[in-house]
C-alpha cells in the first residue's frame, strides 16, 4: 500500500529582462521540499505546473510505501 502527499508551491512573475527568474529563484525552495520529503521516506512520483495570471503553480506529488 502507498501513501501519497501533494505539495503546492506558488511563484509570482515580475517585470524583468531575465526570462528565467522564476526558475532561478525557485530552485532552492524546491530542493528543500525534496530533501524534507526524502527524510520522511517519500520519493517524488510526479510533477505538474500551471499558471494563472501572474502566478505559476508547481505541484509536487510524493509517495511512499506503508
């Protein structure tokens, strides 16, 4: 049997000439979430993202055997 968790991270776009500013600024937070869940026995099963207005929603889906 498996246990599942979903983590949602939200990032907002800003006016800048750097088209990769969200990727650069979100990398550390996403890595921290991956490390946090790995310490609790979860592994990353899937990811998804969507945008709405100026916001980017990143969904991290984790699973572990129980």
